């Protein structure tokens, strides 16, 4: 369905292309323009064809003012013509126009000139392609562009695509609260552990958001060129170093202010563990959502945040229960 839409977009953009035969002269070009200039949407280039319509050359309209009326066009035409077919995707047309500095682009089928894409349509394709790339940089999947433009999409549809992820996160929070109640005795006996639950949640959540943002950006920018396994290994190494730094800083900070080595060790180990768990959950959830054909920019944040918060709190309380 998407492919057909792209094809129709290119076909609908075509218009008649000004052309002359290979043996035509400058005078023939001028006569052609005088007779049929109103037929063409744009006359930046004149295309040169054989009798059977095969495209063999092109020249700029300004060339006819540089040569005498009897000069044959084959003398100054460019034989290497950049063209597209009606099956070329609109983004590829935009890329070709920018790459070769073309104002209009000829459309060729079986070597024969069938029309051209005029400057206005080329500009629109470039603009649309740029808009899609900007959305892509933001982590929005191309297949979702129709409803992800928040200025155009209906309010109800916008809510429908975002709310479910938040509801899932809310359910996870409620379940997590129930799990915390199982550690009530440990928390009552060591009230200081309660004070550091927000700290554990924050550090794991902050790192998780950081990983997801970078991962989604690199996925959208690099696409299939991104080597997922190598990428995850490198990011895991970075997260490990950060986890060690955070754990050591937490241990010395707590020891200095609370003078409690045992609590300091418990919380620092919990910090390290929650960061490493978050590192893997961030990658797993983002990849899973992308593989399911959903937009990771919408789903990964709320869902991964809930998983990160739940796992970090539960691991924190389990470590505390074991060590106390």
C-alpha cells in the first residue's frame, strides 16, 4: 500500500517535457517554444530525443542565446542525462535533484522520455523529504508520520496513540507498590533505606532515558548500517564504567555523612545493579518495540521507565534484605 502511494506521487508530479529531435537547430528550438510554450509547466531544460522518443541529451534554455540559429543542438547538448523512472521513490527524486543541482528531473521509461518533474514538484519532494528526515532524527518512524504531526492530527487520535503506554506504566507502578509492601519489615527496621529509593529510581531512570534517546537517534540516522551487537557491547561497557563511578561516589558519600559502612555498601551495590539492569532493559524494550512495528519514540520511554523503576526498586530491596 505504501509503495503504491509513492508511485502515484511521482506519476502525479509529471508534466510534459519540452523536447526536440537530435538533428534540430537552435532555430527549430525557438520555433518549438513559440508554438507550444504554454503547454509546458517549466522550461529550464530542453531535452533531446531520437525519432523513437529515446532520450539522448539535454541542454539549458540559456544555450540557445549563445549560438547562431543554424547551430545544431547536438553540438552543445549534454549526452549524460540524469533521469528517474515513474517507479522511483519521491525521496530518491529529491536526493537526485539535490545531488546534481537539477531544477527539474526527466522521467524515462524503457529509455524513452515520458515527461518531467517540474521545479515546483521537485521543491515539494525536497521539502517533504526534509520533513521526514527531521521527524526521523526525533525518533519518529516514517510509517507514523501521518499521525505524528501534532499540529495536524486529531486530538482524539493523538491521545489514543500515547495514553496506552502511560496506562501500562501506571499498572506497573501499582504492581511495584505491592511488591514494596512485601519488604515492609526491612524498611521499618532501616528507615534510611526509604530515603534512598528516589535516588536509586532517579539514577537508573536517567541513564535509561539517556540510552534510549541515543539508541533511537542512532537507529533512525544509521538504519541498517548500525551494527546492533557491537553497539550494545560498547554502550554496556560505558554503562559499566558509569555504574562503578556512581557506586563508588555513593559509598563514600553515605559513609562520610551517615557514617554507616553497611548501609553505604548496600545502597552503592544497589545503584550499580540497577544501572546495569536498566542498560539491558533499555536496549531490549527499544528493539522489541521497533521489531513489533511500533514507534519506539512513543513506547520506549513510558514502558522502559516503568520497567527500569520497578527492577531498580526490587533489586535494591532484595540486596538490602540479603545483606541486612
